[in-house]
């Protein structure tokens, strides 16, 4: 669903080709990649193009990604979104990244609140899953703030090493 979302301080804009330089900058950044164990940091701009293409597949697609833009300063700060949307089971997986200089200012809290509501109302999902590296305490605190519960653990192999992740789940209730 290509829908932009507006919050008090941000525009969550669906990622498109105009974001290629930012996507490249974000996903080659050491701070962003510190807890990502599913892909290597980007090394060329064409990788950003591929990611943008993935998030802009024709409907019905199983993913959506937004760029977080500070409305006051018109600055791109990070991304958030969903992937692995299972329409039959009414569940989806959430992911989000914020450039280091914007951490601790409530931007991601504002963004996650907005996309959880989007998932509940527009996507009609009943469950949101988050897979979080075990040492990513800031991410865990944010998820727990919204009622996500740690339900399990998962090991993944990346670059020949084993990394432990916590699996969080949020049951969405009708409001």
C-alpha cells in the first residue's frame, strides 16, 4: 500500500527513487549496520536501487517502507516499515532504523506508533513480529513501550558466526 503517513513532526514518505542517495548512506552506515545481521552494508548505489525496487513491487506486495522526514527541516532521518506480510495469518514483521544523530529525540517512537496504527487499520493485521539482536537494548525498550512481548529466541548465522535474536510479538486488539 503506497500511503504516506504524517505525524506531528514527521512525514513518513513511501520510499521511492528520489531516496536512493539516502538509502545508500543509511545502509552503509556503521551505526545502522551494528545490529543488522541479514545483509552486508551497502557498497554501491545500485544496491540502494535494488532495495527501493523491492519495496515498490506491484500490489499486492508483502512489504512497505517509509523514509522518516523531519517536516520542519526537511531532513531524512531514517526508515521504518513492514515485510513478510502474511495476509492469511494477518501478521507482519516490523523493522526500523534511525541515523545516530537523531536518536534519543522521540522520532522513532512517533514513527512506530504511526505505522502500528497503519498496520491495524489499513493492513488489518492482528499480530506484528519483531526480530531483534539480543544486545539491541534501545530497540527492545521501544518495542516494549508499545506492548511487544518477548516470546522466543532465534539463532541466525551471518558471516560464519552465530547471532542470537529475541523474537517480539504484539497482538493488535480492535479499538
